[in-house]
């Protein structure tokens, strides 16, 4: 399979190059040149285990670049890190079903993609003799999933900046208790935006970036989307087994549009999915687009579901490309309008909104709390606030013949503040988080200063080199 850019400015490249490139060099996002249709495989695939299914779903997107046995091994090692034998179990909650995607090492669905990406990076670097030093800023979830994805891996190191004392103690411990030699946590005395500005600045320092092989664990990396396509098939099959339905609906708590874009790809491939419900919190730029055809930036509002507090969704451009039938020229024009004015008018919506496959809904803070209470009362099940937004929107869109699967994106113990607000006490705990209390930590505290972070990185990378040369 060859990969192209949404903006049409690169020669087609192979899968491994696409993974290492992350963001396309013309500023666009990478996409497979075609989406394989696998509709005739459904009867065969529904009997596979999660790992076998992952292999079948990924194979056509990778082609012959990675030998079959190697790909199977990468998949097995990635999902052995999950504590549930099914990887993602489907739970029955009465009117809706919940696909639990949070059984990985950091208890959020991002592990599904980042465990695989970490192993894939290591594999590709071993074959090419390269090295990669990942740099990123985090406001919580992504940083810890990325750290756990690459800890202890050969030829990779990772530097993650988080705002000092401004993330939850659980999130902080999930990162700073990782003591592997190749992991560097940096607490920046400042805000998340300061961290992001520093990271941007260092990526813009091209001599530094090239000399030290800087790379990102972009939420736009194609391999992350690919790993997420798998559970749409998996969940649909499990729900069909239970209900006998011909097709299902999926409700997706959405921030950067990565997760729901994977669902869009699964539906294009022929998965039995008739509707994707895009669920947002008060940061509803995407819901407004799918209702009205205009994509317009607003101010970021703080909510109980922080991983969805996003205004500009980095994966949206991929959807836009398909929506415009691959017209890169029009896409470039629209994106430049958006960059300049904070708004783009894509088209006039029909009576089903912009796309009949994609429905939308908003779960406010009050809806989130109400939904957490409802399912605790009815099923003694504790939803995390992100998943609760999705469940709320699912309930507003129930269909008599099409059952709904809601994606549960995090374990509630990660967001105990929201649980306490909803239920009055903290009923959500998890042994993985409890085990972190009292563990040793390592973290450098640095001023919000690009030069200081750069000095720190150079010093650590030289030490790491020396250690590797000696071993
Ligand atoms: C990242 C995240 C989301 C949003 O997923 P996107 O792919 O960015 O749309 C939802 N819930 C949780 C818990 C997350 O960590």
C-alpha cells in the first residue's frame, strides 16, 4: 500500500516511511492511496480473536513491507500488555452497550494505538539502523500512554513536558514513576501552552531536530488510526452476536477526531456500522460542523472531560479530504481560509446534516454528571466522564433496530474528581493506580524556557549515547 498526502504535495511513500514521517512534509496528513473493501470477509472475520482480527484488518494497509510473522509478533506483544484476555470486552448496560477500551497499562484507550506504535517504531528502527528521540507536550493522557508505549525500547528515547503541578496527581505519577533509562519527564514551570510552545520551537530548530533525530508521537500518525480501526470491527461483531442486528451504531467521545476517523475508515471498508455518533462536550466545533457545514474555531472551555477539551481537531483534515472526493486543491484553499480567519464554510448541509453516516450530539457538564449517576444507580457501573458524554449522546439517538455501542475511552479511576462530583464519593479505584503510591519517581523541573529544555535534552542524549556505547 502506498500513502499520499491530503494536500497532494508528496510522492507516494510506503507504510514504514509513512509511520516514520508522521505529519506529511507538505503540511498535510498521510492517507492510504485507497481503502480496501472487505465486506465479503465479515463472516470469516467474526470468528477471529482480537489479535487475529487485528492482523487481518492491518494486513492490506501494510502490504508486503512487513513479513506476516513479524506483524503477528508486533500485534501479539502490543496486546499482551492488556490485562483483559479479549483486549476490549463488550459490557451490557441495558439500553446501550459499552466497549471497554481501557484495559491497557495507562487505563485509557490511547494505549491500544500507542502500545502498537511503540513496538512498530522499535521494529522499523532496528531494520533501518535509525534512532528516534520523541518530544512532546502533554496535558495528561497522551503523555503517559506514549511513555508506556516506548519505555525500555531500543534506539528510542522520549521527552514529555507537562505543566508543573497542573495535572492530576494520578496522571503525574503514571508518568514520573516510569524509571526506564530512555524516559525523561520534564515538569515545566508554566502552563500546558508553554510546554507546547517550547516543543513547537524545538521542532522548528531544524539543525537541532535533524542532529538529534527528533520525532513526535503525533495523534496524526497513521499507525495510530490503523490500530483503532480494529476495535470497530471487533465491537460490531460482538454486538451482533448478542443482538442479531444487521448493523449497529457507534457513539464516540470525540476530541481530536482520531478515534471517530478510525470508525469512518472501518465503515468505508465494509464494517456493519450504519451510524457514527460524534459526541463532544461543550467544546463542540465538530458537532457544529456536521450540523451546519461550517468549521469555526471557538475558545477552549474547561470541562470534566479534559481529553476532549479541544477546538481544532488534528485529524479532521483526513475526513475533509474524503468528503471533498480527494480534491487537494480545494482542501488547501479551505485550510488556508481556516488558518487565516478561524472559519471555513465547507458546504450547505442537506436534511441529514453534512454526512448521513455521522450524527452528532453534545453532552454538557450537567449531562455528564447525570449520566454517571444514572448508570451507577441502574447497573452499579461507574462511567468515566469522557465515556459518559458518549453514552449521553447515544441515549438521545437510540434506534429501534440498530443497537448502539458506546466506546468507553478511560477507566473512571483516572478521573476521580468527576466521579466524586457525580456520586459524592470516590467509588472508582484501580489497582494499577493504587500501586503507584509511594513508588520512586524521576522528573526534572525546568523553567518555561526553550533554551533550558534544549540544554537538558542535549545533556541527557549525550549521557544515553555514552551508556549505550558502553553496554
Ligand atoms: C484522547 C481521548 C479522547 C478523544 O479521542 P480523539 O481521538 O482525540 O477524538 C476521549 N477520551 C479519552 C479518555 C481520551 O484520552
